[in-house]
């Protein structure tokens, strides 16, 4: 599923090097921050003595970031689309509830984060990219991987037709920010906290979807 960002050789060693750089960059930029992570940091984490390794495989740090997004967002969109097609086929779009739609939007990422540590690094990185602070990097992903999400959100809008357009856009933004932020907090608890999570994964996911749905559906008084 990984889409190459730059030239690679066909050797096993080359593939392992590229993989090591991707994982190291994802982890460091996720936990430490994009701006606070240097190319040197990533090389050291990936145990690369060749200081030009990132330049060879990805051209620069932004190229590495693009490759990380390709690696995660492409299969994530594929999974959303598969679930979206399945529920449309089974129930018909007009019969779907708002919570059905939130399920399809939120759960693919949430389930990946809970099941795979590498996805936890990614969600910490994603939180930076979707915030206003991540504006310099948003051109790397906007309108590239979100066609399915756009279709789902358009279907959500039909459930909330009476809501003002500006209020609706803010609610969608808040729903996305909440969902990613909640997954980040879960990541911190699972990865670097001595405290056990309050909720089981199953209860956590149910609560995540219910809360995200509530953000969209609360009656507007504006």
C-alpha cells in the first residue's frame, strides 16, 4: 500500500532502509513535533550512518512526511470507502442514521490506532497537520485522500439541513478535532502512562462515536 515518494532500488536492504526512515520519522515527528524533529534526529533513530539517506529516498523532510501520509491515508481512505459502499448497499443512503455515518468516518482510524502502535505515532502526527499550526503542511494532504470523507460528510449534512452552513462547517471541524484529539489522549495513556485506560477498547470506541455524533447533532441556538 506504500506509495514511493522518490527513487528506490529493488534490493531488500534498500527497502528496509526506507521502511526504517518512515517509521523513525513518523514516531519522532508524532511525539516530538514536526518542526522540532531534524533530519539528523530521524537518521539516528533509524540507525542510518549515511547522512544523505533521507535525501536519497525522499529528497527532504517534507518528502518523507508526504510518504508517511501516502502510507497511512491511502489505505485509510480505501477502508472507509469499503465500509461506505457496504452500508449503502445494505441499507440505502436515505436509511442511514447520522451515527451510522459517523461510524464509517471515525472507526477506521480509531480501530487502527487501538490495534497497531505505529498508527498511534501517526495519529499524533495527524493532530499537528489538521490544526491551524499545521497549515504549512496541509497542501500535502488536502484534496488528495479525502474524497470518501467528503461524500460521507455530505450525507451527514442531509441529516442536519436546518443547521446554518457556517455552524455546520464548524461542527464538522470540531468533530474531527475531537476525534483525533481523543485518539491522541488514548495513545498517551496506552503508550507512556502508568495508568490503565478507564474504558475497554470496545466501550471507548462506542463512546467516541456517540460523542462525535452529539457534536454534530446538538440543537443549534445560534
